[in-house]
C-alpha cells in the first residue's frame, strides 16, 4: 500500500464516523422543539414550586404544575414517537 491509498482509507473512515452523528434536517427541527418544550417545562416547574411555598392558595401551583407536566408528556411522546 502506498501513501495515497492509506490517506483515502483514513479519509473514508473519518467521513463515516462523522456521518453517523449527523442528523437530517427533520431531526434537527424535532430536537429544537424538544429543547424548547424542556425549557418551558423547567421554567413552569420552578414557578410552580415557588408558588407552592409562597402563596397560601395552592390553585396557581396546581394550574402551573399541571401545564408543566402536560408539556413534559408532550416532549416525552415526541422523543419516543418521532
């Protein structure tokens, strides 16, 4: 084997390795939606916890916590169904 053949083998191996981690555009969009849903869920969870300890009426806690959990369930189904 000469140097050119070895360089070609190495180049092919590097391209295969990188192509394995590259996702098509559809998956990039799904990942972006999942990230947004996760961020909104975390903000909602923090607001719900603060509302639980600060407010005497727990109604806001239940509403915000319920909405946050619904968003997490939606993200869960997107992760495993798409």
